[in-house]
């Protein structure tokens, strides 16, 4: 039985380190000094102070504890991913049950992307149920007039005003299961606080039709036919195009999703770089 | 404003009557001018950026809806200064 102090309770006693163990502390392993507790050169100190030397792990553990996520490795990408989700919010703030994309934030982002030297291409991901006509058209016009290559993917849905936004990219993809609803503005859309006439709504609709036909392979006649088709939608006139059908109508360039879209964007970036090179005489 | 959406309008605009305009104030965090709304305990929610530098709009910390702890930010500033 080893000697024990009187006040010490019987049982197994751990050697306690001088600092409290913390998952945020990692021991420093020095290859020249293996962390052995009993270094004979250290007189009278059974515990090697090196054992408790450590450095904080940075934000990794905090992110894991707080958010349940592991930190991502930092990769500088030459493409920027822009997601357009939920309702495209325009001049009116929508009630909080809506997921919204705020156009007043997206538009300066596009300006920054056009200007940033390290960004060579933009990948736009759409899963939107439409929204404000003017906000949607504003985003679409900005994307269409960018000098950098842009590729869009419609995932889930790109309905109503999402259609011109999807077409605005240089090349567009639609997931096999994604859908696009094409319907007239005047039946389902509501004018809030604006004295509306049939002609006014017709003009708004013309803006959408002109943009879509100008930036995709669909003809105005086909697009209007899709818009006014009866018997397809339960509550409205119009059409739902799913994946391949949108490509067949010429609205979207190709069926595909992430892999194909990123490959296409890389290809477009290469082409635009080659185009900028001055040919040697 | 015209909403062009296949979603039922009742669902989209439900509760629009009860919505009150947020009581915004203008502040400047890290050189970025923005409109914020107080959410209590020294934190603010970003309503929108007012900065004219397009680069600020790409900063993930200042996305609309993001909550910024300005109390902690001021502490950090005091410590470093």
C-alpha cells in the first residue's frame, strides 16, 4: 500500500494537468522533445511543462459546437455562385413567411462581379416561384449584359418571372425534374395599388415575352401559345414544362445540373480568355 | 408592383396588413454604410446596405437579414485599440 496523505480519499487519482483540459487545446508535438513525463534532466518536476503547451484550434471547434458544421477548406474559386431562391422581392417587402431574393442586393453584387478581376464566370442557381416583374427583369437584364461568361441552372423550379432570369445567362441548364410554369401575368398576378387596364398588363407581358424570345431559341408565337394554353393548369391557363420539355421548346439550352453546368462554364471561360488574346502576327 | 408567380396570392401576401415598417437606423460598420434594425441585446439585423462600393455587397457578413453583434464588435475595437 503506497503512502497517502491523510486528507486524500481512497481511489484512483489522476495526475491533473495545470490547465483544464479543453477540446480547443491541441498539444504541440515537438519531434525533438517527445512528450515524456519523466525526463531525468528535469529535477524535481515529475510533470513536464511542455505537456500542457498548446495552441487554440482557431474557429473550427466553435463552428462545430455552435452550428454542427465542420469548417470548409478555403479555396479561392474563379467562379461566383449566385442563387435566386423563393420570391424575387421587388418594390414591396413581402411578409416574412416568404423566402425572398432581394433585387436591391443582387444588382450591386452583379456590378461587383463584373468588376472583380478574380471572378471569371458566374453560375446562377435558380429555384424560384417568380415574383416582382420589374425586379426579375432587372436581374435578367443585368445578367444578360455581363461581359463575363454566365451559366444558369434551374433546379426544382424556375417559374413565371424565373423564366427570363434563367434565359438571361449565356448558357442555361435545367435539371431533369425541374419545372417551369409559363402563364399570363394578368390572371394570377395581382396589381397592388396600381390602376390597371388590360393594355397595361399586356404591355408588361410583352416585356417578358420580348426578353425571353430575345435570349433563348423559343419563338414569340410558341411562347405565347405556351402561355395561353388551356387545360394544362388546374387554376390557370398556361403550361408547366418539365426538364426535357423546356429544352425541346428552345427555352433552355440543355438538360443537366451541377457537373455539366460547371464544365460548360469552364469551357466558356476558356473561350473568352482565348478571344481576348491578341493573335500573334 | 406586379407579382408574377404561380403561387396562390393569398399565401404570398398573407399577413401583409399586420406588417409594420421596420424602425431602421443608419450605421456604419467596418466602413460599410447600412440600414439596420435593432433586435435587442446589442445586436442589429441588416435591412439593406447603403454603401456605393459594389464590393461590399459580396461580403457575406453584411447580407440583408444577417444579425450583427455590434456590442461585441465595439469590444473588439476597444481591445485592439
